[in-house]
C-alpha cells in the first residue's frame, strides 16, 4: 500500500506561530502546513510543545504571536466556523464511566444538537464497539476507551481529526485495533489526521508524513517516502570542509539527496552513485577525506539525530 503522494488542499498553515508561558516559549515560531487526506505523526519528547500546538489549533489556548490559518481563514474570530469541520482529543477523552458506549454517544448528540440516532450506530460500527451493549464505559479496556473517544469525535463527521497521544498505554492488541481504525478513517472517509506520539514503530506503519518537534521548534517536516529512503543505506562522507564538499556533491556531481551531519560528515542518500568518482572529485577540490563508508539508519536513530538525546519511553 502506498502512503505517499501529494495534495495541495491546505487545511492548516502556521507561520512563526508561538505560545509563551511566563516568558518561556513553549511553541517557538513554528512554520508548518497540513494538507487534506494525509495522516501526520507529530513526534517529539515530553515537553517538546506537541500538546500546546494541538491546544492552539483546538482553540483551548490562544497563540501569543504569529499566524494560524484554518482552511485558509486567518481571522481568529472566525475560526469557530472552521473548527466545525474538525474534532479533537486532547489528553484524555471525555467519557462518562457510568454510561454505556451508546449512552455516552447519545449524551454527546444531545449536547451537539445531532438528531440523527443512526449516526450513533454508524460510529459504533466504525470503531468496533457496537457489540458492547449495556457494558459501562468504566469497565472498558484502555483501547476500548480510546476508540470510544474517537467515536465521540466522529459524531460530527469531521474532515480533520487531531489526537493527542492516542497510542499511549495500549497493549499490542489495542495498538493493532487503533492502527486499523485510523487507517480506515483516512482511507474510507478521507479524514485528515494529526497524531502526536513518540511511538515511532507504530506511527511508521500508518503515517504519510512526520513533523518532528523539539524544544518548541519544528525540526523537520518530512513525508514517509523520503524518511524511508533516509533510513535505508547511506554513504557517510568524512571530509575536511563539509560546506565546500556539499557544494561539490550537488553542483559538480549533481547528487540531489545529501545533507550535513555533525562535525565533518555528510550523508549521501542517492542510489546508484559512484563512490570512487565521489572520492576522486572531492580530492581534486583539495578536500581531505578521512571517512568514506556505507551506514544504515534505524528509524529511531534518525529521529534521535534530529532532536538529540533519546525519545521518551
């Protein structure tokens, strides 16, 4: 199944968006764009600013500065109209533990003015909770509670769904159920989804795009195809002048996919390259080579190389 591809229908666009608490920038001048029909993984350590960003989009807190456009609308006083197309689960889903799944959804319908009772049965089937009958939500497993939270968010048939850490604490079966549900929402209903998480192996099975966040900043926004390429074999070039070497690789050898690593190293991701030609060309430019060998990145190593340290367990 191919998860890549491009769409230009922008749902959300942030420019220099910031949120400051007590003179501390929790979200720090971020730029990003989210397009329709994609499934985004928002990745970062605890405290990276992921939840604060989602809360700003959800209208639970206002940006301190910068621009935010929802479906092209930049006026905050009109965002409530755009948010009718969106649903959010921030931190913990709002569930009445003494009610059944059906009764929880019925209560939400009353609060939201949704009169079509068939919609309750439809979303219960989507999240695979239609057979829970009168079982109280307080007796549900964590995975079932998470799916009920998504059912509540789906009552209004949103175009854009934002989920804050929906995979946390799930057992393997719960993870599998959640993956299936999120893929169904995206592929069957064309729902655009943004998930904050640090569970890379799970996100890698469903995400089309990744937004890497660290210390309030967007470190990188990358699609799944580019990420997969960068987590395959790459040529690590150690050289005396990495700036001049990078220029030579791109302008002389026409290598497109290469980037500077820490210290005096460059990663080359292009396939079908001539290693001997690379070495000879760099030496001809009076550049001293001290390393030239193939390496392989794991998914976690790639993200750690972007944010430093290690992701939270």
